[in-house]
């Protein structure tokens, strides 16, 4: 897989500020989980996440797409259950509670998929050089 897992921040506080690096972590973790779903199950939900810069001003579409990606991946990892929060134009941005929910959804998804990956049986065999059986 081309994207690596980065431990999510699971202790957001109201005094914390959300930075581009935080979003990059969330986005890369979503990509990692999507790739892991494809590897393990052959498909993954379609996710659409932005490539923000320092000057990026998020909109409700940005918030909704990020929430949807986290919920969809979690629902693919463990059937159903997570409904994304919906934001409207000019509504309040993410709170610490929202960020904790998003990153916890990713953490749960990672735990489920990592356990599934570890449980896969790997067939190991050696082919004999002289045409023998393994």
C-alpha cells in the first residue's frame, strides 16, 4: 500500500486548533483504510477528500465529505452503524467532539481491518527444483 497509517489524535479539546497537518493525517488515514479494504475485500467506498493548502477555507462540502468518508469506511469495515453528521452552509465548523468522533471512527476501522488482515491464513510452500510437489 502506498499510504501509511498514522495514529489518530483521539483527545481533541475545545482549546485545540485544527491545522492542515491534522486534516492531512485524517485524509491519509482514510486513503490507507480504503486501500486496506480493497486488499482484504476487493472493494471500498468511494471517498472524495480535498488537497487543502494553508490558505484553504473549508466549506460545508469539505466537512460533509470528510464525515462521510469516515462513516462509509467504518460501515464497510463493520456492517452499518455509523451515520455521518451533516453540516449546512455557514454552520459552525468542527468541534473537538466532532474531531474525536471522526478520528475514533478511523481508529475503530483500523482495528477491525488490521485484525482481519492478521487473521488471514497465508499458504506458504516451496516448489521442488526437480519437478516435485510442494
